[in-house]
């Protein structure tokens, strides 16, 4: 190759290499900075998508779309920390997903930036305080719970849940006059509510039982509301042990023990209630039921008594079926056999009546009435 041509080719190659190096070392294009408005718009869009795709009422910060929405809202606040609209958006997202501590902080920041706040925002912030209070209550932190419920009422004076739970924590703390006032406030928001009426009455009488028994009773009631029946029964029993004059503690323990099929616990509870000057006919009836249940089994006795109720209402067929079921549940239940014989005899089913009366007399030879009707049934008259 001629020298001139070689020089030209070399120069061309060196020039191309230099150009490539220049391109490679040039700075990459910079993406445009996201604005606070764009971050907020993204947060709203992600939240809306999360609502469409998440099951109703199941929003959680652990769900990817909700997490991204919260992150975008945080970005908007970082870019424009004094913007009340973005602060509210962040607080609303944390509230919707139930991230209560973050929601509380977010609402505090919003209220500092936007005064006065609207009613809707105050109600949402009150919901946050209520949930923080209830969580503290379940962790057995009554003072913390009371603080949250008080804050809830300061935000939303018409929040009946917060009024009720503020009353509950006052009651458990031994602040009976305050509890009565707060229960009255809750009842004004929910007129006729039986639980609130019940607890206001309890608050009025609580000084007779003392704070320890009252608190045990209130906690037991909360366990009952949560479906933890065994814990509730233990709580009512503890309240009655701490204050033997606490009639409602005995009764609640008895009712729950019967529902759980625990005849021994029911008998002990109704013995306590029946021993008090305030004992009722219902207390004595349930005591007899529990005592009989210890002997024959609660299910058999309850079935028998239900059948007897049908008998007195004139439902002969229903009564017969019930008495028969009671004898199936406990074949040693003489009284059930006797009443099965009676309804059959009254229906002119003498063979069936004789069969039932035979069992009643075998189990209780001193039952003269069954022995008498056994003879009549055997004679077919």
C-alpha cells in the first residue's frame, strides 16, 4: 500500500476510536426530577388500584399496591413538607390500611399544617385513636388505652365507641363517677343500647364490689365479646371470688358455664347467686338445673326441660320427641322416662306408655305415680 494511503487509513481509524471513546465517556441523560404533585398523583392512582383489586375491608400495608401508594405519599410529603393536601393523603392511606401508629403520626403532622381541620379528617383521626386504644386495652395497658380513648373523644365528641371504652377504662380504674358520666354520654349517642345500660348500672354499684372485682368482671366481659369463652368464665369466677356479694358476676359465670356444658361450674356459680339476699327465682331454677345436670348430664336435662316447656304449651308430639331424646342422651334418667310414659298414656298409646313407665319404675322403685300408671297402661286403660 502506498505510504499516503496508509497514513490516511491510520488517521481514519484513530479518529473513529477517539469518537467512540468520546461517546462512551459522555454523561448519561438525566431523568427529569419527580415533582411532589406527580408523587401524590401516583399515590392516589395506586391506592385506587389497590381498592379495586383488594378484598373489601382487607387493606393492608403488606399488600404491594398499598405499600407503593404509601411510599409515593411519603415521597410527596418529602418534596413538599408543608403541603396540607399531601399530608392528608398520607394520613388517609395509613388509616385505610390500619397502620395505626404511622396514621397517628401522619394525622398529627396534618393538623399542625392545616388548622382548623375538617370534620371528616377529625373523624378519621379519631378512628385511629380508637384502634390504638383498643390495642392497648387488649395488651392490658389500661392507662395507655384511656389516653387514646380520651384523645379520640377530643377529636370526635360523637364517637360512641370511644365514649363507651373511655367509660370502661374509667370503671376499671375505679373512677366510678367518671364512668357513670361517660356511659351516660355513650347512651346519649346510642339510646337503648343494652350493654351500655348494663354497664352504667354496674358503674353505679361498683363501689360495693371494689376495683379489683370490677376490673376482673369488665375484662371477662371483653373476653366474652371476643369469643374467648373459657377465659371469660375464669374472669367472672375471679370477680365473684374477689367480691362474693357480686351477684352479676355469679350469674354471668353461671350462664356461661351452662352454655359451655360445665355443670359443676354452673352449680358453684348459682349456689353463690342463690345465697345472696338479691337471689331470684331464675337463680334458684338454674341452680336446680345445674345440680340435675351434674347427675344426668346437662344436655339431657336441658333437653328434658325444653320438652316440658313444649308439653305445657300443648305440643304433645314435640314433648314426646323431646322426652324420648332425653332418655337417649341418658338412659338412667328416670324422670325423663316417667314423662315419656305420661305423654304416651295421654295419647292412648298404652303399649308405648307401659314401656316407658317400666323403665321409670326400674330406675326409681319409689316412684309411686309411675308404678300406678304402669299398671293402668298394662291394662290398656
